[in-house]
C-alpha cells in the first residue's frame, strides 16, 4: 500500500475532527455546575491540534509564516490547554509560566528555523516534550488524578507522543533522510508513518482517558452522596450497614462491638428551639463523636436522632470504655446554635459479637436496640450492655 504525506495528514485531521465533535457534544450535554472539570479546555486543545494539522496540510499553498510558525504556535497552545484542563480537573492552580513560556519558545524556534525542518524537529520537539512532561508530572503528582484506571490511558497517550517526538529528533539529527513534505510526491519516511499512526492513537487514548477520568470521579462523587447523610456528613444507614456486614465477615476470629446511640429528649429541642437548632445539634454531635473514635471505627446516622458506631476488633471491656468516652464527651459539651447554647446527653446501647460466635448483623442490631431501650428506661445519659 502506497502512503503519502497528504493521505496520512488527512487521516489524522479526520480522526481529530471526529474526536473534537465528540468532546464538544460531551461538554454541551453537561449541566453548568458540572462544566468545571476540564473537558471544555481539552476539547479546545484537540481543536487547536486539528487546526494545526490542517495548516500543515496546506503547506506550499499558504505562506510559511502561517503553515510553520502559526501552526506550531497552535500546537503549543493546544498542549498548554491540556495542562490547563488537567489543572481544572484537579482543582489546582498551575503557574502561568508553564503555559506561556513554552508557547513563546515554540514560536521563537519556528520563526528562526522556518526554513530548516530538521532543526525544527529537534528543537521544536524538545519544547513539545517539555510541555508533555509537565502534563504527565501534573497527573502523576496528584493522587486524585489516578485513583481509577482511566489516567493510565492518558499517560500512555502522552508517552507515545514523547517517543514519537524523540524518534523524529533522532532521524532529523542523522540528517541523512529528507522528510517528506505534505505537498511533495515523495514517499514518507517510516518514522513519519509511525508518527502519524501514533499521533492518531494518542489523540484517541488521551481524549478517551481524560473523559473516563472525569467519569470515574463523577461516579465516586455520586456513590459518596448515595452513602452519606446529607445533614451530618457522616455515613448514612446504608453505608453503615454495608461496613458492618464487611467487618462482621472479615473479623477473622476477633470480636466486634456495635453501639446504638440516641440523643436524649431530642424532640424537646425541636419543639422549644426549632428544627434548625435541632439540625445543628445533630451536626455538632456527629462531629464530636467522630473525633473520639479510633481508626477502623465508623460512625453513621442510623435514623432521626439515632447514631450507630461499628467498632471492629473490640472486646466487651474496650467497647464499654469507648461507649463511656462518647457519652462523657457529649455530656460535657456545650453546643452552640443560633437560638443559644444547648447541652445534650445520649443513651447508648451496646451489643457484642463474640470472637467465636457466628452472628448475623440483624441480631446484633436487635440486641443493641434492646440495650439502648434499657439505658433509656434506666434514666438516660448512660450506657447499657446487652445480656
């Protein structure tokens, strides 16, 4: 199969153009609040890259100042926008020099070496590699960027382009092969063929990777919202029960404690101070309780004014100490609300799954509920254990 530079360029332009259309469709279909995720900037970056290849394809029919200098400037701007897209996705501020210095260097190299394609491939390629390295560094240094798998596609695309640029620079430094121009009838060097194919692949890999990276984060946020109590910010009942089931299944011969916590006379707070004050009391209680927990313990809102603590690897003595610590913390606290300071107490019911017992979570919950009823019946502001 005979390939020429124009055919390869046309394929690259077509691939990028379809990718640009897909990206802009993705941007337009999102809500306004969701658009600060870098996709729009990435779409414009691929658009600039596409315009670059169109100008290069027109070389010989338009002034070199446009097809060489301006085209290279557009490519550098595209890479700068990719870096900006990654920064926006990470919600980080990128120093401005990382955008503008490479663009200025690219324009300078293209202007000075406008008639020397080999030198442009060497020095211009180095600037592009520097820009791609900045993007890769931003991705690698931020844990939130690679909490899923999609970032690997993006890194792979960057790595491919860097390898291609290095190969082009090596061939140009050899100075033995005249690289085919878009308007010439010469057959392209194999490096050019590899370059065009790699650039098409990297554009797809990078763009799909970036889109999937945004989707992965959105999925995590949706899951977090589905598993979090909207009022207090602690895990909701569903998340709490999931955690308790896993802790029960994975306890490995160790005991597990479950604490059911109820705010004493909470209805009185709502009736006398109002529901906003009651909501603020629940928020502050959840914060105070969370601060007293150990690593591995989980506090969740069970419902209404009831909270629950799952304490893996905890025996009866340890569970009792933990429950008393939580009770005493709230008894000594003074909660501040818009309607004035409020003092609260809690009653705590404690149930235990012994190390050598096969238990179901519903049975442990029922026992903790019975213990809680006992604590409230016994005068409130106390801890009661089941059995």
